[in-house]
């Protein structure tokens, strides 16, 4: 149980933050507008994934 939770948590955090943050910073003014929209979507997606993974583990 411990190994599975650690692996999934680390992988998701690094992939999601790295890819989306890099794209927004490169575009400049356009990136700022898109960052606000993407930030809201990130929170919703993460919550849904966490609930599903916890249910399967139990």
C-alpha cells in the first residue's frame, strides 16, 4: 500500500506542474490568461483522481 501511494502521488504532481507551467511562462501575456483557466481545471481533476485511487486501494 505504501509503495503504490508514493509512486502515484509523485508522478502526477511532477508531470502536471512541469508541463503546464512551462507553456504558460513562454507565451508571456497570453500565458497569464490561460494560467487562470488551467489552474481551476487542475484542482477539479486532482480531486476526482484522488477519490478514485483511494476507493480502489481500500
